[in-house]
C-alpha cells in the first residue's frame, strides 16, 4: 500500500498539478488491489472540500481529471460509473464529504466504512 508523502512533493503549491499531488498525498492511499476503487465524482467532491480548507479555488472537473491523469491515475468504467481503481480516500476529508453531501457510499466506493 503506497501513500504519497506531502513532504516528498517539496511543498509545491504554485500550480494545479502540484496541488493535485498534495491532495492525493494527503487524502488517498494508492497502489491497492484493483478491487478497491473510488468513484471519480466522489474523489472530485472530496477535492473541492480539500481545496476550500486550503483556501484555494478548486479546478474545474475536466482540469481535475486531466491533472489526476498526469499523476498516472486513470479512470475506468465499472458498474455504470467512472472509478479510479486501486485508490481509496483516507483521513477526515471522506467523512466530511459524506456528511456534507448525505451521499451513501456507492458499490464501487471505498467509503463503505459500515458494511452491512
């Protein structure tokens, strides 16, 4: 299980890709089994919350998706939605996202913290 280190990014925050790198380092765990996946829409929603907490304007969804791709993370279609496989959210942001959106975790989401 790999997690990017915010320190390893050299504190870069002067552009969209470094901000995406920092977001991914602070809020996700990657290189997981392909069965683990996070819906693209959910990760973007978490990114918006993270950006607000950082005091920065979030990228538009298309720019966010492109920046995530630049980091080597590709989306794929699974069960009728786009997901990032091998990537799960971590930390307080996913919990805040669930509380703010009242959105139940989807079938592809790693947000199912209370399985039935």
